[in-house]
C-alpha cells in the first residue's frame, strides 16, 4: 500500500471534521463569528481523486469481474453506513431535538440506504441523505457502478469509455427537465473521479514527477486548495478545488516515501478515515449537546471546541474502525510492484 495515500486519507478526513466543527461553532456559541476560518470542505475533493486512483490501481492488471468488484465495495462501504443511517433515523424519530439537520422521513431513509439522491426532509433545498456527509457516498457508489460495468473492457478502452459515459450523463442531465436526480448527477464534481483514474494509469506507466517537483506540486496544490476555497464558490469546485486536489495526489504518488520514516499515527488514521468521516457528525452533535449542558461553558471556547472535535472524532472513528474491521496483517510499502 502507498503510505502517502494513507496520509492523504487522514488529512482529508480531518479537513472535513474541521470544516463541520467550524459550522457547529455558530450553534454552540452564536456570539462567535468563525466564518473567516471556514476551511476544509475541499477534503472531499481529495477523497474523490484518491478514490478514482485507488480503483484503477487495485484493478489494473487483474482479472476482476463486475460482481467481485461490487462485492468488495459493498463489503467495505455498506455495513457501517447503514448502521449510521439507521441510528440517525432512530434518533430523529425518538429524540428529534438532538439533530439539527435530520428529521425522520421514511422515503428519505429508504433512498439513503439505497444511495439514491433525495431532497433532505429537514432542508428540501439540499440533496443529502440521512447522514448528511453521506452525499459523497452517493457519488462514490454511482462511480463504482459505472466503473464495475466497464471492467470487462480492455484497459486501453476503459478510460476513454469512462469519459464517454460520464460526458453523456452530464450532458443528458443538463438537457433533461430538472429533477433531483438530474441536479445531483449533473454536477461535474464526478470528473474528479476520472482525474484520479487517469492518475492511476499515469502511475502504472511510471510517468512520475522528480522528487523535488513532486514536493513542489504537493505544496502548491494545498496552497491553491485553501486559497480557492476562500475565493471560489462551491459551484466551481470541480476545477477551482478539483485541480489543486489533482496536484496534491499526483505530487504525493510521485514522492518516494520509502526513504522517509513512516508516521505511524497518521498512517493509522488513514486506515480509520472512512470511519472518522461517517461517524464524526455524531461526535460533533454530542459536543454540541454537551456544551449546552455544561454550566461553565467550557466547550463554547472556539479553539477548545475545534481541538476536541478533531481529537474525539479521531478516537471515535478509530474505535468504530477496530470494532467493524476484521483483523488482518497490513504491510506498508512505498510502492507496490506494477
């Protein structure tokens, strides 16, 4: 496994936790205006590029049927997400005051379990599932679906076919009458998956940056990611945020991390990144409720709240990861043989 991918997973997950922690501050302490520090949403874009890269890397040069691919993805994604979704639905039903962005709605729940886009019952202007961060998984599962269908093609035809399929989808969604589905699947953010797939092919061809340029690309990507997040609206994310994410991933995979010591805790958080991403909303909700209950208002201190959000979300995600992941031996290497 490429250890730098683990690092990027961890960083991307913590970026999203930080972003949502800042959003929660307005609910915890309305007197605090933290909008100037609202960063981290772009962690999703890093995830999307990484996802395309990993899907290509793990299937290239291997005979894998669409069924086998789908089975692996379902085993990885579905159990924890369904548990989180059902738990959120139960809380929304029996204690609705604890959740601010979720109300119980049976059609919404069914759509969430099936990874289908659906207007949020709590805010119909948004297309989010019961577990709000799960909107990214709706895109992920759709990407996996298309990727699986194209696996029978030869690798030389697979990438052009993917571009053709997604081009047709994006164009059709713009031409068809507006619905929840056309709004959701018509977003060009899906092109970030394709960029990751191309990077996977580039990596397989060993067309990588020299080490010095790779570090420069990694640093430049992060700089422009944060600058563009501050200056550019989410509507332009597929290029304003997606291109820096491509630089970050390309720079990272070009670096020979075998010459560097492994950062154990960051590598481990990379393993836990999916669990952190899915469960951190519950951690933040707990902190928000706790801040209302504590008389001294210690959790209403912005810096402390954000630090606790990052630490407790990481711990919570690690615990869930240990509970839900079968024990297996993991070997960390700088680059697998291609």
